[in-house]
């Protein structure tokens, strides 16, 4: 140290407390306990009721385990991939669900808008939003047959939807052909999933919303209103037709049946009177006098009750008329 240099200061740092020394047997017990705990936690695993487990031994598939508590080899020898097989999964096209609930919130990114813009068979554009609902029925194929199976499913769904929509007019896609489009997409998509061995079962294809592009939506709405007005007028005319025509047909049928009844009545009465005349004529020819007298008596029995009182006197009687009240009476002289 040179003359004039300040003296050096010595700093004393606190000493760390020393760990208690364990005997050799105690250290062995602690290590064994830690290994046992690690062995237990890496050897047993739980599969939920809606899942199955795919066991891999050094990365190679060994078996599929069912829900419950299962055992596997520890120390990374075996690993488990859990696959939800009882849960219905979905993929959305044209929109994305931000929050599901009573009032769900959706977003439409640039990617989603590109998915939903489809070209129809008559060279028109339609904005189609749809949902693919599916389940995993073969976990092994789902995990190992196709790389990025969800992305593959989305690509296949978009390709099939564009193909089906491209074979139809814009009116069919927007109105009456929506269910047919959904059914056909479901069938063709399932065929592709089976061909690619994805292990997926398509449950349903739902066309969430189908609209024309925003630029042509006002014109399309006017066309729809005109078509609806036309259908309304056609239905009204059909309703009036259904009310008037059956009523007119009923009246015509009633008139025809009345005429038929009147005809049958007249014909039957004429036939009855003719038969009666023929029978009288036959009896008259057998006994003319008796028949003539019977007809005369029957006729008089019908006529006499209708002519009132009548007095018949001999023409030789004189002085009788002043004594009789002949007011309103018919007087007939009896002649020889």
C-alpha cells in the first residue's frame, strides 16, 4: 500500500444457514418417496365419459382405452392422447362464434368472408354461411391416417359446397333448394371422409344464412317482393276458384238430379195411368154394362158431394114451388 492511500474496508457477508445433514438412510427414503410419487402420477390417468384414450408406446399405437381410471408405463415409456368421441363437434364457414349464449356474438373476418362468397351455376354470386356438425367414430384413423384432419375437413367442406352451389341457380340456392343443397353436401362430404379414412361421421350440414351480396341485396329484395305478391294473387284466385266452382258444380248437379227425379215421376205416373187404363179396358170388354154402371156410380159419388143440395120433383106436380125455400138451390125437373 502506497503512502497516502486510504485504508481498505473489509465487508462481512452474512453466512447462509447450513442444511441439516441427513443420514444416508434418510436420503434414500426421501428419494424413494419422490420416485414413488412420480411413478404414481405418471402411471395412472383418467379418461372422461365422453372420451377414449389412445396409448402410444415409444410413439407407436398400442391400444384404445375406455373411460375410467387406466394404467400406463411410467417414465415416458407410454403416452396417452385423449379423443372426444361422444361430443358433437362443429366447424363454421363464413362466420366465427365469439361467444355462445342466449345472445351469441359472431364475427366475420376476411378469411370467413372469402369462404362464404360462392359462384352459382348461372354466374351469380351468393353469400352462403354454413355449419358442419360431426363426431369422431374411429379415434385411431382420426389421429394417424390424415395429417391435420380438421384442416382437411374444412378444405373438403368448402370444395364440396362450391361444387354443389355451382350446379344450381342463385334462386334455387337462396329459396327452394336450400335443403337439397345441405343434404347433397352432407352425402358427398361423408363419402370423401370415408375415402380419406378420417374416422369422422358427418351428423348434419346446416345452411345458417344464405343471402345475395350486399351490393345487389336491394334489387334482389324487390324481385322477392314481386314474386311474393304474384304468389299472393295466385293463391287468392285459387281460393276464389275453389269457392265458386264447387258451388256451381253442386247447383248444376242438384238441378240435374231434380230433373231426373221429375222425369222419373212423370214417366212412372204415365206408365201407371196407361196400365190402369189397359186394365179397365180389359175388364170393360169382358162386361161392358157392369163396367159402365160401376164407372158411372164411382163418378157420381165423386161429383154429387160437390154440388150441394138438389131437389128433384115431377113435372106434373103444381103449386109446390111457392111453398119451398129454393133460394140458392138448383131445381131440376124430372122428366119421363
